[in-house]
């Protein structure tokens, strides 16, 4: 746990672009909010590895949003049911389900559809909030945080040793 926290602080204090960290948060959110064993999550995981997003923030976002997903599953079900029962889309759903890819994707599942569309809708908000938090942390909080007595005491602890070892 301390190693994960040290890696998070390393990412926040590094020269990594705030947008890259925001993208890691958004991809982790997608993975966490949607049901895990789906094809689109494999694509998201491959995208995170190919584009080399910060894996620490990606995994933390996955864990955080997985917990939130359990609370929001009834809402995802209702949302997905409303989307899947829209009469104007029935032809598209039938055509998609007739293909092998359409059946494997499992978008006909109410929670999968609802959580995926919900994730699409809130991803710009999560990206902007993450960008804002990282920028403000780097501009305002980081310098003030290093001056605190508690942080100066932490510098002599095992946590600081892990952090400095990660910085290389």
C-alpha cells in the first residue's frame, strides 16, 4: 500500500503531462464502472498499455470506480434498460446481435449498456476534474505541503525511502 501511494505521489510530482494522468483516470474509470469480463475492457486495457498511461493512477481509478459501480448498478440497469428498449434503435440492436462481434460484446446486457454509456457521458468531466486537480496540486499544494512539519517528519520514514527509491 505504501508503495502504491509513493508511486502516486511520484506521478503527481513528475513531469508527466496532466492530460496523460487524466487519461489514465478516465481509462481506469471505464474499466471500473463497466462489468469486468467484457471485450471492450480488453480493448481499454490494451489501449492503456499501448499508450503507456500511468498504470498506478489507472489501477487506483479502477479500484475506486469499481467500488462506486456496486452502488450505481441499479441505476446502470435502469439506464441500460431504457436505452435498449428505445424502439427507434431496435433495428440496429437486431443487426448488431446478428453478428458474432455483437453477441460477444454483450452490449445487450442492461448493466453493460448503461454503465458504458454513463462512462462515455461523464468521461469529459472526469478528465477535466483530474486535469484541474493535478494542475492545482502542482502549482499550489506541492510547495506548501513540503514545508509542513508532518511532511518533514515523514522524510525520515520508510515511506520517504520508498518514494525516493522510486524517483531514481
